[in-house]
């Protein structure tokens, strides 16, 4: 179970500063501020422990429809979180104002990545900023939920996410409303939701349910449910469930349903998080820790039943009140802050050391890209396991599992990066998110394009990956790319030889190919050599520049170099009375072998002048 400090670090790490055009010191500074903000967020309520701090903050800000409103809310929150962040009169305190603005900008941009392609939603600020990804990943994985699979499939078919999620959640709410109103405990809520969601299969369920409540010939439903139902009926308005995407912007009537479902889900997540933190059976979020309802929610007042469920306080006074009712124990908070700050400092130190190590070594970044299921992660793990994982028990050594420094058999150290798998026909709505993750590839020194050659679709998959790469902003088509034909253990007979011809791609970046089996560990030597050679020939990470004097008695060494040894490039040579006087660039492997022939610059000049 990670400590709050670790969780905060992870939360800050999840936000890739490069997406916001920040790198180096500026990014570090911003990250530090984010961490501090999250830290104060966490310590604000002694009961809060750590939940999805950044998401919570963002959700609270994004409820506001305009950026100005959102920023006002942000300032309000920040001033409550940490008196040091803002002056009492509400103006920014000098040393932190830039950083607070930056964090806000970051939150807004983080939401923008997702919202760009989801602009059809009325309340897109609040909802799409965190809903789709969060919902799908957290909610769906938390519940063994058949409807989530259905939802994913529909998404992949290109259906708009904004039509599906609320339908499913609303159907679940309707289905379990009677039970929910009686609940007092988070575990029970989860149990009830789980049960009802597992029955919900499509958005049509909602239509059926709504209809049932709309025309209660004989009122079969308990009054609370009918109340919730008719509220939903009113607020669903013109938004017909399960229909094709609207061409024009939907009228605001669907908004309240959105607010309702998101709010509901949000408060449920708080319970999840608590449960995850071992706060089993924690009471449902109370009025003070629950989120205030967004303003857009109140064209029609929510029914009493729902108010009871969440104990929502909709009065303006309470909307502003995010503190717990009782004042937090200041000395406890102080101690907590001190302890967590210390832990964070430690984390930062380790991070900085790691980064320094990487920068100092100037490690080339080698990215594994490829179609989903190609075997990227398997290869990553296999290569990383070949070296002893240093400082294993060190804090956060494996926190960032998508990047690992790996020493190739030849001695060269590289930074290996795993990326998200590509898929064909990526729905437009998801492209932005995927792209954001893939932007890392742009900074890569070398690409290992992993292909599952046992797939009959291999050729199409390669084409799709190449196309997606080219569409990435700032991608350099000249970035060298090695085709890594994986899973050759699955090939039969002469298939492996045929492969060489059938899968050659005339792409400017592709510099070579190797056949491997990531699972069985075959072909790794050839792969390492290919990486080494490519780095040397096609990148600035080339290699050591060396001055050599090879005596004629060792002319075999010289002959090997001349025969087109890919590990050594001769830049200049002279045949002197002492032997071959050479100036070469050598790979890491070759450098070690040639070390005994190396001469100093001074000696080189003297011998050359003789
Ligand atoms: N037979 C065989 N199976 C392999 C090989 N490499 C990977 N696999 C299997 O292929 C499946 C997918 O491997 P992953 O490493 O998860 O693939 P990935 O490219 O990371 O997939 P995404 O993360 O979805 O993009 C796993 O079941 C692996 O065990 C191989 O060389 N031979
Ligand atoms: Mg993977």
C-alpha cells in the first residue's frame, strides 16, 4: 500500500509536463508546486487521506463553465487549502502566484486533451475533463461489470461516449434507487451498484425504465423511485437515449442528467478511494466532504430522495464550504504536513538523482512502439531482466514502469521506453488521448517497431503504426527505426525466411530488421547489435572517438576494421613505422576491445609528425 507521499508523487508524475510545453527546470518547479498543492489538499481534512487529488481539484474547478469562473473557484480552493498560497485579501502571494497560475493552466490543459474531441457535450468542462478516462478505467475495473465491456465495444465502434456513460449509470441508479436511499455505508453502496450495473446492458434499458416511470398505469414502483425517475424523465428532455450522435449542439436539457450522474459517480468514487485505503465501511460522503452541486444542476430541484442519498447541501453557503464541519486539529495537520513533506523531499531527491544519472550518462531513449499485442511489454521486461535491477528496494525505482534503463550485452546503456499499443480505426474521440501518450515517441533517439509476425494482419498493422507515427506532431520521419519481428517461435518451416522479403518496408526511417522471440529470449544478441549499430551510425549517440596505434603484428585487428566492421568507422589513417595510426569512431563494444591500442592526442600528433 503506497504511502500518501508516494501517491502524491505518482499523481504529479501522471501529468506529463511536456504536454504543456514545459521541460527542465520549469517542469520540475511546476511539478513541485503540484505536489505541494496535493499535499495540502490531502492534509486539509484529516479524514480525507489521499484520494485522486488532482482529479478532485480539477473536477471542482471544471464544474464552472467558463475559464474565469473556474479560476475563481480554483483561487477559492487554493486559499482554503493553504493560507500561504494566497494573501488573505485574495490576491496572490508574490512567490507563488506564477506557480498557482501554472497549476491552474495545467489543470485546464489536462482537461483540454480530453475535451478537444468530446466537444458535443454541453457540460463538457465538468464532465469530459475527467469523466471518460476516469470512468472507464476506474469504475469499470472496480466493478466486474458486463456493461463496461459493452461500453468499450461501442466506443471502439465509434459511438460517442457522451451518449453512453450517463445512460448506463442512470439506468443503474434507477434500478437500485429504492435500495440506495436506505444505505448508510460505502460498502453497501458498492454492493448495490455492482448488482444493478451487472444487469444493465444497454442504453435502451434506460429508455425502458424511464417509460415505465413515465406511464405508471399501475404504480408498481415505490414512491422514491418514481420520484427519481420522473426527475430523470424531465431532465433527460430531448436527449433520446441510444440515438445517433446529434449533428448540432444538444440543447441544455440533457445537462442536468449529466450533472446528476457525474455527481453520483464522483461521490461513489470517493467511497472507492476510501475503501481502497482500508477505510472499509466508511460512511457515505457527508455534505461537507461531498462535492457541491454545480449551478447548472438546478433548473428543476433534485428530488428529496436524491438529496437524502448524498446529503447534498445546495445552499450557496455550503457550496463554498469545503472544510469539514469541525475545525481540523492544527497541530496534527502540522505534524502530518511535516512528515509528508519530509517523505516528499526524499522522493524528490531520489528522482533528481535518477534523472541526473540519466542525463549525465546521456542515455539514448529507445522507444518500443507497435500494434497492440505485438509483445512490447514482454520484450521490455525480458531486456530489463537481463541486467540486475540495481537499487531494487529504492524508493520509486519502479514507480515509472514505462521507462527503464537497460544495459545491452555490448555494454551500452540505453533508456528503454514502453508505449501504448496502436490499434486500427481508433475512434476520433480517443485519438487525442492516445496521441498525448505517444508524444513521448517524438523525443526518441531510436524506435524499435515491434511486430507480431504470427498475426495474419501483420502487414496491415505495420502500415497502421507507420501512419499513426507520421501523424504525430513534431515526429521526425528520419528517426531511425528498427523493425523487430517478434514471436518467430510461432512460425513454421521456411516462414521465417520468407518473412525477410514479405515485410520489407520502404520507409525513410527504417534502417534494418531483426527476428526475435521476446517470450523465448531468442534473437536478443542480434537485436542488441542492431541497436548499437544504429545508434552509432544514425544518431548523435554514436560512439567514442579514438586515436589508435595498431602495430603491424596485430594487423588482423586492422583487417577486421577494413572489412566493413559495423562497430568501427575509420575517419583517418596513416601507415607509420610503428604501425597503423588511426582516428576512429567506435561502438561501446569495440571501444572496450580497442582500448589497449589507444594513444593520447599528444602521442598521436607526435607519431603523425614523424
Ligand atoms: N509466442 C509468443 N508470444 C509472445 C511473444 N512475445 C509476446 N508474446 C505474447 O503476446 C501477448 C502480448 O504481449 P504484450 O507484451 O503484452 O504486448 P504489447 O505489445 O505490450 O501489447 P499492448 O500493451 O496492448 O500494446 C502476451 O500474451 C505475450 O505473452 C513471443 O515472442 N512469442
Ligand atoms: Mg504493453
